[in-house]
C-alpha cells in the first residue's frame, strides 16, 4: 500500500518530520510518499496562509495521488481536506480529524494542546466543523517554536507532559491530542509520562488511511463528495485541470 | 491477532451472522472469537432488556477477553461499551460507534436506517451520547424481522436500498449506516445499488478494533477509563469478580 | 402511597441513608420501601460496576415493585432508570434527573457537586443524556469518602458549604445539587449556610414520585416506554422473567 | 394550601377554564385563586401583547400573592415567569415549563401541539429558553379558536387526538403536550384516545406548585432570583411599588 | 432620517448618555429622538423590573414611533425588542443584538463585559435567545455604578480596559462588547488601549438601524412579526390601543 | 467610499450580475469595484473548486484592495472570507454571512433557498460555521442554471416565489435568503410576491460593508484577525507576497 502525505506547507523540515512519524506507525509494507507544497507559506500560521494552503493541497493531490491508495493531509488544520476528498477516488484523511475520531474510540473527553495563541481559534473552528466541540475537555496553548527545529527537544517535551497531565487533572480529559504536524512522533515519546493516551495526527491518521484503503467503501456517485466530473477550469496547474476533464 | 466479538443477546443465529460478517472484513491472520450471551433477551429489543444486557456484556468480557487483543461490542446499541472499555486492558470498540466515526471520515452527513419504531429512540440517544447528533442527515425506520432469519432476504435488501437512496435524495446523506448486528454483511451486498458508501457496524468495527490493537496507546491510569482496581463485589460471576481483585 | 427506593448498590449503609432521607421528605401517609442490591458493587464507583448495576436495578424493580405506587432510583447515576421506566406500570423517577428538573423550576443555572474525579465524567454524561448540559453553571468535585460512614460529618459539610457558595460566587449558579445517594438529608442540613437552594436527589425525587403517582397519566401503549410484552428471556431471575410473560 | 393562578389575559372565560382545570387536579385541601389581568390583551396572541403581559403578570402577582403559597403562571407563554419568580418569596411555576419538565420525567421526546401558526415561533423560543429544544420530537400547529368558547368541543378534541397520535407515529413522540391555557382539562378528556401520556400546563403546573410549596427550599439571597430589595420605582401600581420598599 | 431611541428606564441621565452616544455615531442628517420611560424602574437591574420594562418599551414605541424611520432599543437587555419589532412598521434594532451581530462580522469569538453579578444571567440568557452562545469567548462581570453618573470615569475605564484585554489574552476573544446603555461612547474612549475592536450597543445599533431604514425590506405580512392587526385591548394607553385598531 | 467586490469565480457574467446588484443598493457616492478571478472554476460548484477559490480570493484581495474602503466576498460560500479579513486592514464582509446576520435583525427564523443538491451541504456547513444553525427554519434546494444566464428569468423567479412562500407556510420562516451570487437583485424583484422579507447576499453585504467602513473599529493587533506581519512566502503572486513583508 502507498500512502500520500500532503504537507501543503513549503517547509521540507516539517515534511521530513511527518514522513518519519508516518513511517514509524505505518504497517509493514506500507510505503509513505511525503510531499511538500510548491507555493505558499513556509509554515502556515495565519488564516490567509491557510487560505492559500487549500489550493496547495489540491495541487499536490492532483499531482501525486496517481498510484497511491490513500491520502493523509499532513497539516494540522486539515487544510483542503474536504476538497481533496471530493477530488480524488481514494480515501482522504485529515490528520486532526483522524486524531479526534480515534480519540473518541478510546473513550471520554479530549484534551487538546496547540502551538500559538494566534491559531488557537482555527483549531476550535476545526473541531466545531466536525461537530465534535462537545467532546472537548479543554485546551492548552503553548508558545514555542522549538518543535520546528530538527530533532527532539527535552524542554518542550517536558512542557507538553505538564500540559497534558494538567488537562487530565483539572479538565478531566481522558485522552490528549497534540495538534501540529511537527508533533508527529512526539506523542509516542512523551506517552509514558502522561496518565492517559496521547495522540498525534500522524499516528492516528496513517492507520486510519490504511484502514479506509483496505476497506471496500466506494467513491460516492451522488452528493458533495462525488467526483466533480467535467468542469471548466482556468489557469490552473495541468495536473489539477486534468482532474476536471 | 484475536478479536473478541461480544454479542450479549442470547441468540446464536445473531452471533453466527456477526461472526461471518466479521470474518469477511478481518485482516488475514485475524482470528474472530464470537460469543453469545448466557442470560437475558434472545434479541434485545426493549430498554429493560438492554439494561440487563449491560451486565451480560461485562460477564462475557470478563470471561472471554483473556488472550484476545481487542473487543467489538456486537450489539448495535453498543450495550455495555463504556463499562467494558474501563474493565479491560485491551481496546474495546462499539459497532455503532465505529460505524459513525468511520462514516465521519468518509465525509458529510450520515443517514441511519434502523429496525423497529420502538427502538428508534435508543439509537437517537446513542448517537447523542457520542456527541454526534449534528452529523446526522436523517433516519429511516424499517419494520421487518426478516433479518433475524438465517441467510439473506432479497425483499428486505431491496427495501434497504430504497431507504438508503431516499436518505441521499431527500435528506442529503453522504453515507448511510445500517444499524443492527444482523446487518453484518448486508451493507456490502447492497452497496452497488446505493449511491453513497453504506456501512454496517461490524464492517467498520472489526477494522477499527484491529487498528487500535496494533497501535500503542496505553490503558489510561487516570480518569473514568482507568482499570477499576481492587473493589468489593457481591454475588457476581467468578470471572467478573476476578477483574476487581 | 408506597414508594419503592431502589438502591442497586449492595451496601446497606447507603440504603439506610437514602431511606432516612426519603422518610424525612415524604408526605404523611407515604410508606418508603428501600431495597438494596443483591449482586454487584458495594458502592458503584466505576463504569463497569455501573453496567452491572443496570441489571441489579431491573432485578430489584421486578421483585419489589408489586404493591408500590412509584419508584425512585436511589443511585445517583440513575442507573437503570430508562429500563425500569419501561418495565413497570408505575412511575419511575431518577434521583439525579428529579433534582435537575426540580432545580430548573427554581430558576436559573445549576451548580453540581460530585464525589470523586473518577466518576465526574459519568455525571456529565448523565446530565447531557437529559439534554440539560446548557443549564449547568459549573461543577465542583470533592474527594472524600466521609459521606459513606453512618451519621453526619461536620468537616465534610463545611467543605460542601464552601463549594456550593463558590459555585454561586464564581460560576453564577442559582441552585446547587449535591449528587450522590449518601447526600440524602445533607442538602437540608447545610441549606442555611448556602445562599441559593440546595437540592439532593432524594429530597427532589421522592416528592416527584409522589406527584406522578397521584397524577393520572397512563402507561404509554406505544413507543420505547410501552410495556415490553411477551419476550423470550434466558436465565434471568424468576421475578424478572415474569415481567416478559 | 392556596395556589394563585395568574392569567394575565383580560379574558374571564380563559380564567374560568384554567381555574376549573386547576381545581380538577389540585390536592384535597388546596385552594385555587384564579385572577385575570386588569389591562392588556383579551387573549395574548402576538408578541407585543405578550410584552404588555409581562407587566400584567407582575401587577397581578404583587397584588394577589399575599396569603398564597405558590403561583402558577396560567398563560402558556409563561409570560412574566422569571420576573415573578424573582419578585415573590413563594415558588412560581410556569404552566408550559411545568409541562415540559414533567414530561421529561415520563421519559423520551416530547411532541407539542400549539394553536396558531402566528405564535408557533413564540413557543419554540420558549422551549429553547429552557434549554429543552433537544427534548422535542416535533410540533403540530392547529388553527382553531374553538377552545376559547366555554365548554368542550368534540370536533376540536378529535383533531387534537389525531395530531397527538400523529406525533407519536411519525415523530416518535413519547409524550404530548397541549399548549395553551384553554387546554386545561382537555388533555385528560382525550387521554384515553392517545397512545402516550398527554399533558397540559395546568395539570402539570398545579401539582408542581404544590410540590414546591411543600418543600423547604428557601428563597435565594444571591443571584438573579434573590428578592430585588429596595429599588426606586416610578408610576407603578401601589402593590407593585410596595414590593420594592 | 429620524431614529427613535427607546430607553425604557425612567432615568433621564441614562437617556442623555445614550442620546449623546447615538449622536456621536449617527450619519450626518440623522436625527436622534431619545425618549425615557414613563413608568417602572429608574435603571432596570432585576428580572421583575425588566418584566415591567417590556410594557414600557411598547408604550414608548407606540407613542413616539410616528414620524421615525427606525428604532433602537436603548436598554441593554433589549427589553421589549421582539414585541416592538412586531408592533411597528419600521425596523427595530436591539442595542445588544446589534452589537453581537456586528461583532460577528468583525470575525471570531466575542468577549462580553457586564455590570453586576445579579444581571449576568440575564445577559447570558439574552445571548442564548439569539442563538449566539457558541460565539462567546468569555464574560467579565464588573461591580461598579460609576457609569451611571454623568461624565466619564477614569478609574472605571481603566478597569474596563483591563477586563477587555484579559478577555483577549486568556479567553481568546477577538472582539469585546461592553454591555449596558451607559457604555454608549465608552467603547470609543477605551478603544486605543484594547488590542481588538470594542463595541457598545449604541455604536453598533444606530448604524444598523440606519442601514435597515435605508434598505427596502418590507414589513412581513405573515408570521410572528406581521402587524398584529385589529385586537381587543383593555386599559392600555391610548397610543398603544390605537396600534391594534 | 469604494467597495471591492471579490468574485473569485472566473466568470465575468456572474461578476457583472453582482456588480449591478451592488450598485443598485449602494449608497450615493459609493463606488463599486467588482473583480473576477484569474484562475480556478468558471462558477465554483464543487468542494475542490471552492478550495482553489480560497487562494483566488486572497490573490484578488491583495491586488485590488489598495484604495478601497471595504470588501464584499461576492461568492456565496463566502470563499476565503476569514483569510481575507485577516490579511487586509479594511473591513471584509461575506455575502452570505451578511445576509444571515441582517436577517437575524429582522427577527425570527430564516429560510434558505440554494441552487443545486450537490452544494447544499456546503451551505449548511457555512451556516454552522457561523454558529447560526439554530436560526434556520428550513431549506429549499432548486435545480436550475437559469440564473447564470444574463438577464432575469420569469419561470425561475416564479419558482423562487413558490419556494420562499412554502418556507414561510410550512417551516415558519420569518425571512428568506436566496443564496448565490447570481441572486443579486432577484430578491428585490420577487419581494412583492413573498410574505416576508427576502434577502440576497449582495443587498445585505454592500450596506454592511459600508457600515463597517464608516465605523471606527480598528484592525485588531492581537488574535487570529491581526495582520499576519512579516512571513516567508514561496511562489506566490507579487501582490500577495507584498502583504507579508
């Protein structure tokens, strides 16, 4: 099986991190193809950057999906998820969506940790868009860019452990999600120090993508996720345009 | 891997159907152990029967879980799910919960088909208990007991196809779930005649149980899903009592 | 009038407390029959114990309801409420449900105090299951087992007064509910030290049960609360089995 | 015990109907004092009339509450309920609020019948204001003024039976509420022809008012339902003004 | 254009403040007619006072609306808004409703500051009645009556700045609303010290009233906001009575 | 004042329609600058097209906003609204958001008419993203492409009148919104045949944009709508890149 990881940031370091995280959790025999955006923000951290990212995700999907069995959107706002899900004939999973839904199956309310006060509203809106706001126990917002450097960071991980356990103690969280593509692999590293399951979107998303790829649910032929069919497109990348012919 | 299917009904025909459905979707190498209730209703169809079923699920779980890697509650009210999830050290998945969460990952609103007006409120309450009411496009309630007979039933399946497509056309459902343990395998049989993905709880639940069993999230040590620990129990089955020692 | 109090714990001390609390608030001429569970947890404090408790409630109801005019579920998770309500021909009231609905009639948002972080999620889920989450002002969780001893406890009551008033001051609660069967009578004892009405489930539940018993609303003949009718039951207590004949 | 029924309409025929309905359900020994508005609409049927009715309820409460043990707002929009509850030292119950909360204790979702498309939104807003929208199974709106004539009306009652049963069959209602002060007594008359409990606000409200009057919950001394205390009032009825001194 | 500001308090100082605030934001050529209540509370601060205020708003609207192009309810509970909107043929805007809806268009969640713990629940209920609770980031309640004195108050304004910025920092508010008619003009004065837009109901309500007056949407002829038509009214002010003829 | 209308479709006929609609409702002295997308779908009608449209909106905004006082997103999915609102220093209004919020101020629940079953879910998700789902009375979906031709269409308008009045009669809508950029001007043309106010997003959005442009609320300096500041951007249009310098 071949899973396409779409990181519509234009930052190879992030792509490398998600690819490593994905390979660590993928089933034996699953190949990971991690691609990086060709235009837009280095690391999306604002609403306008994320708006551009929607297009980037579509462009990467159109170009790289052929030959793949499923897609994971490897940006933690799940940027472009719904459009890509419609466009392709293979399953498309959002990393944060997958973390949330998997956490639901572990039981109870979910604590969320995010990086940066500025984007906290984007995550709250994302959770609400999945209809899952009532499953949230609480939020913690961490101001740190350490995660964007290569390698791990002990100080950051200690902080995340503290925040995760605080979500358990004070907000009654029964699972914790670390949002952010760069958290791939971090959840596993801090797990032993946290009293409830800790998820990241890659550790949840890759197995969910595999699951959907193995299952036999077909592409819908009606509704908003049916293939778009022949549509007139102007000035878009050839790979994108081809999808509408 | 070994998956325990707990059918807390006392009806072997239903157990056989879910076991067959489970084996049809399980990964190569996954063993299915399907067990049937030792007390309570033949097929739970009322609130009081379901109340007894909670205990039956716990008793079956305590007795049969040793040696298994994950559990699927194979009663479509997910009877005893939360209690079993707490009691055991292995992942426990509800068949209807799994269908709902998997449907979320396919995108859009969900149409649900249930059997019997009498239990429709139980399903609505179940969906609400997962915080997923806002993901529901609509409901259809079918009055038929044909599904409880061995084998398939063309007339029933034609009716289900009609109801599923009606959910798509009139209620804008983008996936359809057939609730009921006896629907195991039916979704796959009618899929080609329905314009959106059709899920049943076994086809969704067994792969989700496999996924969680393969993943490395630990049993929580805090919160309402931590192991109950040593507790004083009166007049319960030895296997159950042993869990609290 | 005769009210059946079902304490599906197997702990006589708790049964005695709820019986005393019930007698203190019952109308003149109302007889209280308080029964204790015959199997299961001493005091339910975990999800799996509560799952077993569902059955216990049904068993106690089937055995003791004949000759009674109404039932109060005297376990504060309202364990087995819906099943018992269906099974019997007399009104069945949950102690926490009754406290919540009565508090609604006193006006404004409700503060809740519960015992034990571990079961806090169970109470939140219970309130949500009644559709009343939006009426909650806030929660306070107390870690103390003092209430399970016979008699009253000054220190505990001082703590409850503090928590109740804190719910008023900081969370704008306009009534406070003390959850837990062992709180029967405590609300009345601390009332004078709290600035808003303090309810417990027995003080609210017994009068509501009397009210419904006096009223003339019939048992429904349709829907999920109609009598279950003749159903095939396996290996259940004779009194339970008789209900389905 | 003495219960004050406040009908802030200025229509004696409605007052007579609610008084008769109240006496039919009151406990032996309960005296019913039913009062009629001194200004405003004959029968409130618009938003502006209801706005005036708020004042009328307050004026009637201030004048007639002395000597009473509890109040029932006998207008089915529960007009002035919250203000009266604050103003008086005795329990104040809204007839529709009481019907809704009592129906909750009978179990399941509630069907509602109202008179007149024009005021249907007012009832929907009222139910929402109690946080109970999720408990509603469905609505039926009847266009008829027959209920405002003295006596009963066979044709109207046959229509109500039909609508109530339709709410059960098609919308899965497990109780039905007939809104409107003039429905007092009608629920009881049609009950035998409807398959689930049928409530009206007077049949539910008078017993709930008795219950609260017998109970010992005190007037809050904090929050929005505490007595208003000394306040400067301009050009209001002497009885009203006296309440703020 | 002529805008009627209805302050159904009986306090000229408040009326003067809202009039000044309104004139400061009105378009050139817009005339502001600010009227004060003729009966009821000096400054509504309790539920019963607000109940009387509903009538006061209707009375002021009936008397002063002729010749005006739109109305702003200049009481921050939007007292009598829905009734007045129905009664008149011109647009009627609630000051708090307008602030909330305008804040929505500025984007993100809204922080609210109110005066007095006692009335905090009234504001929460008001926001809920508009269906906007999910747009609220948080609340701050200030205990101060300084705003009711003529002129500005540096100490109060410093406190408001602090609370507003705290809503931004800790609750992720992206706009802040100062509730209370006497806040007219204060938002503008503190704006430069707060990091997000600060709104008051007059600064939002007057422009929204102008907008609706300029637009061409007609009075509905169906539904709950259609004119009440000929209705029988008892003992009401002549101007009010005339509206129902 | 100069208002920028961003139609991120690449279809001049739609741009012309919205420009005409905007000019018909703009205040005297307001200049309308209507721009058309340079890449992407002719008329967005699928999720993936809309994903591309987010970028198109940002690109148009970056290029054309200089010299303008406010922006109206003239695509009825409000495509790119939140990103544009963050990016620019001037107010940005979504046409559907503006219609919804303006309808709220006219009172009561809102009926919505949309074109095409395929995109109906997009509109439902959009309304939910504003937190306004509870304000919706009902939906009608029309299958017609007549609106995309130049000029008006009597048959289509008759159909819209019928659907709008049906929303009033059967779903108790008190206002009706015609979604779709091509509905600009249609609401006004059919208004006299519908019993409640009929809004379109341009007729609501242009005046709201004018209102915000006239008002003095500043650009936030904190939170998710603050200017993005200096950010590293790759391979984007020069006008876009300049915004992040």
